[in-house]
């Protein structure tokens, strides 16, 4: 009994954290309530409904019927109470079930909209996108909508002073050797942390983009990206920062986990380099790298990240490229001459 109580209490703390995440809450509230014309008289499925608050938003937006599908006991312990407390039992049907095992009632139509807050760290790690895609294929009408509908993963070179610079002087004592050992330990797995915006060496480039209406689960087994980025500011290159945005149908409804946006519970993912790639990196210096995100063989919901630094002298640069290498300066000058001729 004590263990069961503890598990339930721990689960509620996770939901408390998400409910207090204002960018998350506001993004879904604005996307759903700001699209009442899309929800009016529609049938909706909320995949991984949790406390049921997104289902309640859908009902408030005018949905005719909402299936709130939640596998954990939060469905019966919390979501049912929330729906009852808000007088929405005629619209929202709370079902405790894995979506993989859910069966629509025989007389029911397929759904017009699927809503889900499925995102994990750096979008896919410990997320539940596979379940949403399965629900899409089984339950969504042709021409139906997904909330969110598009996702973008970004990557940028960065400084990580908390693992490098902060150890040069600890109350008058040098601890650089300790810092190297700490980085060696942390470089074996990504750091989930809030990165200070000033520690970005670039605004970020698109690592991966997908439209959730046509992506397949197999497309997510391995994602690889190779690029040469030009540093937009001087600094110490000590890692790579990864974050994501999701976009909803309708007007400009976006949830961003960028270091430049209001912090969320997803924070950012920082892949720490064991040693500084370049100390005192100059503005317009090229940074060549390859990054791979691959499913873990042990757990399909988890991903492994691998970053390889490449030689910018041998890698192909984007055209035009604003870095300070001679070949790119000449190419950029040539393209400008062609534009003015």
C-alpha cells in the first residue's frame, strides 16, 4: 500500500510540473481555444490525456465528443474528477487504456482531430510520438488534424561555462583537473539544462523537421545531420545545444523550447565536449560537425546522441557561407558581383 501511494504521489508531481509550465499551458490553450472554428462539433482524441486538461480545453472550444485516452491510473484518479468538476462529462469520455489497445465503440466515427502533448527531451527522447502516429493511422479521418502538426529540432554550438570556465578558480583554488574528469563523465550522456542565451555561439540551424501528418515511425529510427556552421559571435566552443519547436494548425501558434524563449520543463539538451573544441573562437569561424540521433536498442522510447567534430578545411560548406575562410570569402564576393551585374 505504501509503495502504491508513493508511485501515485510521484506521478502527480510530474503532472504538477507540466501544469505549472506556463509556455506549455499557454501554447495548448491558445492553439485550441484560438481555433474554435476547427473544433466546433468535432470528435477529438486526446492521446496520453494525463490530468485531462487538454480534453477540457477541446470541450470548451466546442468539440462534440472527446476521447481522453490515458494509460496510467491518473485517468481514474484525476482526469475523471477534473471533467466532472467542470461539468464536461457529456462531452469528454475518460478511458483508461493504452492507445495501442483502445477500440472505438462500434457505433463511433473516426476522429476529426488528435490532440497530444507527447514531446520528450530534445523532442523524441522518452516521448510518445509512436503512439500518436499509431492513433493517427487507426483513428484519424482523412483530412483530419493533429495538434501539434509540425515539429522542428534545432542545434547550435555553444559555451558551457558551468563545466569549463567556472572551475578555473573555486575560492582561489584551481580545479581544472576535476573539471576534465567531470566533463568526461558528463560527455557520455546529454545534459538536460537551461542554457543561458548568451552562451549560444549561433542562433541555431534546423537539424530535423517533420510534418506529423505524413511522417512514419520508421523515419524516426535514426536521424543524421551534417553541417558547417559559422560562429555568429566570439566565444569558447564547448558543446552543442539542441532544442525544439512545435507548431499548431491555424494562426502562428508555436511552442518553443529555445534558450531564447521563456524556460519550459523540457529545458535544452547540451552535448558536452570532453575538451574545448576551440578556445577563444573568433566570430565567423567555421564549425563542422555531424550529429546522429538513434533509437536505443534496449528501449524504443529512448534515443542516443552522438556528435562528431569534423575538419572545416575538408568539409563542403553551404553556399553562400559567411565564414572567414578564403574560399568562402571569394565565393561570397563572386555571388554578390553576379547579383549586381
